[in-house]
C-alpha cells in the first residue's frame, strides 16, 4: 500500500486517470455488459431496490439541500459548462 503524499499546502496530491482499452465503446454496450456481468455474478437478474436510490431526505436534513433539477436540465447545464470550460463552442 502506498501512502498518499501531502502537497506543501496541506492538500492531498492526487491525479485522476481515465483508463480505457484504446477502443471507444457505446454507452448502451457498457450498460448491457454491466447488467449481464452483475446478473451472472449474482446468479440471476438484478433487481435494484429502493435502498439503492439517492437518499434525498438525508441530504435535506443534514445540509438543507433539496435537489429539484431534472436529469435533462442537469445534463444540459453540464454540457454547456463543459463546452464553455473547454472553449468548444
């Protein structure tokens, strides 16, 4: 095990690596493969129960935040931020 070194400012030094196999895949292929792998590993079809959904009530109690943004709006905001940040538009 390698310890995580601290930078001079007290922050943890880190890097993020996006590891792939040099062959881009479609998202639905990834999702399908993941479902199949989980089903095989667990002996059948996976049923996701409510306990695995986001716990919005706990977030609201702890920090006073209540998420209200739809996935469509959130992804649009993200896409616009991403394009602006990387100067794509």
